[in-house]
C-alpha cells in the first residue's frame, strides 16, 4: 500500500461504526421528545365502545397541542379529521400522540373512520 492510500484509509469512513451509531441512536430519534416538551397543552381522549370519551375537549388558541388518543377497544380505529388535517391508525389498547400546531379559535371535528356514526368528537379552541 502506498503512503497516500494508508492516510486515506485512516481518514475514510468507518461504515461499521457508523451503522452501529445509527442503530443505537435511531430509537431515541424515533421516540422523539416527550409531548410536554413539544407542546404548550396536552389533551387526552379515549376510544371506548366505539365512542370518544370525552367527546369534546377544549384548548387555548395560539398554543401547540398534543392530543393523546387511546384506543381502549379490541378493534383498531382510525382517527380522522379533515379540519385538523390528521389521519392516524390506532391499534387496540394503544395510544398515539397527535401533534397539532397553534390553532385559531373555532371548532375542529374528528371521528373514527371505522365507526363514523358513533365515534365522533370535537376540539374546541378558545381565546
């Protein structure tokens, strides 16, 4: 090997170390920040018997929100809201955090796509 190749090899990328670093660090990135760090407000609703409980939640205008949705049913449900521009599948006995930007005052409807007649709810943003 030439002297130039030896130096390049030492400065080259150690792909094994890079792969290990990504595998170790990636779960922390995927988990992200706790909701309270990202949002000004944290709200919770539960899907039980194909209904949202509570069916109406309130938040302040102009603050970022995390809406934690827990599916307590034995079947999956899909949180759907065109006014919030959100769609999220929620497996049975799981909770998902739906991150929402600061919203203007108003009412934002949501529903369970698999049970739209019973799983309905509303986020009310107040000044």
